[in-house]
C-alpha cells in the first residue's frame, strides 16, 4: 500500500509541476507602448512570413539606424532610418487586434515612401493576416499563421 501511495504521490507531483511550467509559456505578450528594432521592413510586403523584433529604447540604445516598429494599445507605426539620405524611407501604419492568446490580426492602412523609391506610396486598407507572437530573450518573434 505504501508503494502505491508513493507512486501516486510522485505521479501527481509531476503533473502539477508540468502544469506550472506551461503557465509561464501562455502569458500574454504585451506590445502596447513598446518600440522594437526589426530585421527588415515590417508589414510592407504582405507575403513576408516572419519578423524578429528586438527590444529597443530610443535615446538609450546607440544605433538608431535601421527598421523600427512602435505599438500603442491597438495601432502600430513602422519607420526606417539610415546614416545617409540617399535611400527609400518607408513607414507603415495600421492597427492590430488580439484574436487569441498571443495571436494578432494586422490591418495595414497606409504605406508611405519618401526619398529614392521605386514604388509609390499606397493605402492598402486591408488585413495582412494573422500572426503568432513568441517571446524571446531579446524581444518578440512574429510569424504569419493565416492570410
């Protein structure tokens, strides 16, 4: 009887600990009032499948060149900067909404292009798809799950 009780106790302890570990993985990722550096132009190309966002604090981080995205409670704006003025400077604006735990639907309202650009500015005014969010050690990864 003691052996059976011990086995059951170990089994239930294992289950409870496994559930506690999973809880940490399901915390909602907060994007509001944050700015990130991005590994490329974010939400400019509807066919792009993923983005790597790195935590960024303007005025603290040294390198202010590259692609960035800023979030409010329900909207976003991207920007691009370069050390020289001879480039195509693009900004994308739109909204997002959570459609599940760590899943957002992205709506792109406008894509503005200034400088030496091959494409004109545009106003898509449509959904660019649903994306999953994954917390990383340095920021957030965004991956398209549905068009």
